């Protein structure tokens, strides 16, 4: 983060949209989360005093005009946040491709004074929008010549501003890490894979799963990574000649290792190195003919587009929608059409045509058989996924593995978090690939002291990615009182490096072990921590493994609770979330569930604020939206407890609304990990293991490992756009140890977003947004350190 000196907050209060009219449309294929984006555009537009119009049925509605272009109010977008698809409809439109159609569309927009368009769709829809913008002044002049509009209108509406957001489940658009809908589509795929795995294991079956992705293998690749599939076929990376033999050998080896099921994932656009299609049927026939395995094909089809959007997609779309309105307000006639996208955890603006051009470059590279280039053009995140999959899915024969004679131990510390097992699996497999002997410690530091340590093999961690909780067992116990015993175990088992996967206790544990180095040489070894906790309160990382799964649990529960109120009018729900003193879950859960307020420890509140919230809800009950949702972080205030707030609201709301309360509790720690947590856990853990190997080589002297510098005890975290190794000693200054949270937290910047979308007046710091960046081509070196 920038220092306070050079960070002069810039607020948007002076960005008034008075007199501006914004049209919002969804075009091309639908994607979950589109409605969240539409809702954010409408509410942010109204918030800055602009008029906002729905354009129904995409470009077709723009050409047809009439009732298809309608001014909307705040309430028009109530209750659409959790709905999949797009409530304003989407259609393929031939007439917009002709100049005649665009002329009619321009006329319909000018009639309503709309000169700002927010287009949510794929690259085709966005390219169409850009052409429309370029032709705009010519179209208006033609309309004036035909006498349809007067010269004043030509002057008044001289420029059309366009901002795009990419809604596509394929994640096939260059310039953004994630497109709206991708995460939700992965949720659908993983739900199906998890269900199939249980039935397949009963019968020793092979399943061939076909997922969407005609030109882009992202969904296939990430779902293969998230479920530990045996083989994956994607268009960007065709298998080598003779893949049929290699695949069959691998499947039969896995069976021989007592693996009861095989999963093969095929992207619908999969091809071989001669550009010939590889279909799911072809793969099935091959397995049946060569191996005689009982094999089934499942084609997921439109299931992947459907269902409710994940928490990630709702937050992503809400952030992008707000950013899009800001971009439209700041646009000048000289600003190129831009697309709002995501890089790491930051919203950025990129020139639309640069992104489209690069997206087309990928296809061109594939058509010409330049597949290495195609993978590179897809961006860092895609390349990282592919490299990690290759690393974890194929075990080399023992004879080909290097032998380092290093022993590395892996343990889980703290409360269980979904995704821990995926992280352990990745650590064990990468460690074995690097030539180390891997040891699993059962029950954290307590188990370590008791000698609960065993060697763990490649096969032992098969099928772990989809398991919730912690298979190794985890305890909150800190090592300080067991230092002597742990040192003994390190010596007995000749442990040369430690990998700790866990939350705040893991961080404290590493601080204690590094402090004990003066007394015990056994702790002078490389140690690394991977953050895993639902609370997301570990300093040095914007995200922790497990927080996404917990957020989805909260969001799903809030959806159900809101739905339960649709029959009974005028009800407010007070919901308590976990997180200790960290308000991440309450704040982001509120954003994803469309809550009216979220009480968190980081932003102190008093009785006046509670009063203001009650009044706000009382006003809201007079409209057509007759229910309220309030989230409260468990430790936000010791006196204003959940019961207190519930009683206050009940008393103040008498005669206007009634109240209910829910404490979500340990539900938030359980459940199968979300695709994000499986993927994040796998990749961050693989990277941490590679760091350990590097440090072991660096610190190996005269037949033993000796590491006693600060940079040999690190935490690997996601910081803004990159994964960074940070010495835990340096993180001390960033930590509030009393409340177990980082002193600065990036997500607090999103706090005003929730308030704006719930109709509160607030200030929103936009210093980080607004600069148009260029689409960067990543060098292979940068890809090594790259994004998630």
C-alpha cells in the first residue's frame, strides 16, 4: 500500500451526474452475476443524480426502442442480486450489425437523451458498442439530414461514452483475471464433480465430463485443478502425438494404485495438435476399447450458466458496476471506450479495443498452431493454472525423481478452514516432485510435541482437494510451551523445513519458533506459512484460504433468510457472523447479500448510528421493499451485542416491522471448499513449497541445513496483484496483536460501496480508480511471480 503521504484521498462528491442519462444493457450469452452488475449501475447512477435506463433484450431492444428502453428507479433492481441470468434479457441481434439498425438505435437513444452506455457482455457485444461509438457523430448527422432530429440535438448529444463489463462464464477475455459469471460456473461444475465422485467410487468407474468453453479452456483447466482430475483436454494446450497411449497408461496406473475412480475433463472446444476435435465420446470409446473400464459421459451444458451467482461474482459485479458509472462520469470525448476489469483484488480500467485485440490474438495463435504463444497471451493466471496442474497431476517414476535427502514437515494450525486439505495435497506432491521426503504432522503443534509425525506419499493425498475441514487435524495450541519437545521431534525425524497452513495462531506460532532459534538450533530451518482461516485476519495477505467458502455460506444463508420474509411483510433480520475482531465476513457478506447495514469492529459505531439505521429501515418499509438485512460481526462491540441490537430494533420498529435474529456459528467453518479456495490453496501452497526448496539449497552447508535470518521465516500472501513472501518479523509492525487483525485492511475501502447500494449518503475514496491502464503483455519471468 502507498504511504499516507502520497495517498491524498480523492472523493467522488464533486462528480455529479446531474443531467446525464445512462443506458444499461446485457448482451450475448448470459452469465450469473449480470444482475448484480445491473443493480450496481442503476443504484450508483441514481446516487450521483443521473437518470438510468434499462435497455431490454440487448441491442435488439435498442434498435426496436419503445417499451424496450425504460427509465428505472431504485426499487426496480430490488431482489435481483441473487438471481442468475439477466432480468433485462439478452438477445443476439442481426439488425444492429447493419448501419441501418445502428441508425435506428442512435435515434432511440437521442430521443431519451442517453449518451452514456454501460454494456455487459462478451467481446462481440463490446466490439459492437465500440463501432457504435465511433460512428455516433456520423449517425446523428444522418438523422438530422433526414429531419428526424434537429441541429440542437446533434450538438447537445455530440458524443457517446461507452464502458464495458465482461459477462462471460468462459473467462475468455484478455485483460481481466476473472469475468463476471466464471466463478459461479465453476461452482456448478464442482458441485457436479463432487456428486459424481461419490457414485463413481461405489462402482470403480471412469467419468468423462464435458464442460463449456468452445474457444477457451479456463473452466476445464480450473475444474481439473480443483478436483484433481486425471486428465484434461483444452483448446490452448493440445496433447502431444500419442496422447492416447499416455492417457491409458496413466489411468491404468491409477487403478493399480487402488484409485477407484478416474475423472477426465474435456472442454467442448478441445483439439489435438492437428486441430482435429477431441470429443467426450471419442475419449470414452478410447478408454472402453483399450482398457475395458466402465466409462460414462456427462455433458454439463447449460447447467453451468444457471443457478444463483456465487459471493465472488456478486462482489465482483457490484464493484465493477460502481466503477463503470464513475468511468462514465469522468469520460471526455477524448477518452477511448474502456472496459472495467479485475487485476488481483483491484478494479482497473483498460482500453476496450486493446483487450478485444489481444483476445483475438489468442484465437489467431491457436488457429496457426502457436499453442505456447496462445497460453502466454491468455495471461498470468491461466499460465499459472496450467503449470500447477502439470506439476500436480502426473507423478514421475521414482527413478526419474531427484533425491535431495531433505525432510519437510507439513502441519495445520488453528481452526479448520475449507481448502486446507487442497493446500496440504499440493505441498506434499510438489515436495515429492522436488525430491524431498514429506512428513505430515497430526493435530498441529500439540501433535508435533507428542511425536504424531508420519511420512506421507503421493497417493496418500489423492482426492483431498474436495474435502472440507482438516484431514491432518488441527489445534489452536501455540508451540511456546512445547518448544523442547518439538525440538526433540525435529531432531529425531531430521526435519529440515516446516510448512504451516493456518490462521492467526500459525502466524504467532512461527514468531515463537523463530524467537526460540537462539536456544534451539533445530528451529534454524526454512519455515513458511500459508494463510488459511475463515476470518481472513492474517497480516500480509489480502485473502486467506477458507474465507471464500465461509462467505458463500453466509451469502446462501442470507438468501434463504430473505426469501423466508417474502411471505411475511416488513421484517428485519439481524445476522451474526464469525471473524473474531475482523469484519471481513460481515462486510463482504453484506455486500454479497445486499444487506442494509454491517456492524464491524474496525469502524466504531454508537447509539446514534444504530438509531439512524433504524430510521433508514423505517423509511424503506414505506416502499415496495419490505424487508431488511443487518449483519453483525461477532466481536464488533462488547456492549452492543446481537441480542442488544435485536431488542433495540424490535422496540424501535414496533408497528412498522418485526425482528428476527440468527447466529450462523460454526456452519461458516464447515462444508466442501469453494472452487476459489481449492484453487487458491493449491497454487499458493505449491509456490510455498518451491520457496522451501530454494531456501534449503541456499542454507545447506557442510552437510546440514542452517537458516537463522529473518527472511528464512516467511508468510506467503496475496498483496494487491501479486503473491509475495514476507518475513514474519517484518509483519509485526503491521499487526494489532490485541485484536488479532492487520492494522490496515484493503477491504475497508469497499465499505462505502455497501452503504451506497443500500441508499446511505457516504464518501467513497476513488483515488485508486480512474487511471486508464494498458493491457500488459507479461514476460515469462513475470508469470512465475504472477497472480492467482
